C-alpha cells in the first residue's frame, strides 16, 4: 500500500527515513554518505516523485521504492 508521505507528521517521516537508510543492504555506491545525507537523498526522491513510500502489511515495514516499479504493477 502506498503511504502518502506528505500527510505524515514530519518527525514520523524523519524516523521512517532514518530507519530505511540504516538497514543492511541499503548501499549508496562507492562514496560514503552520512545518515543525514542519505535521508536528504531519499526525501528528495520522494519530493520529485521518483520514489514512493510503501507499507507492507506482510512484513509490517515501510520501504521506499522507485515509483516506476509501482506503476508497472
């Protein structure tokens, strides 16, 4: 289910993004970024509409996924 991130409390969104970027396997390539930089990158992708926030009822987790993956389903 797509979560309308714009409707979330700003602190809640910050916490969700912080949890997302700190997960194992969230790789940003050869250059290392701080957690704040990673959060800013993900937030920017949400704002530009390149990514969406998805909630999985199965896992109980929120994920940030490319918007085109959601449109293709």
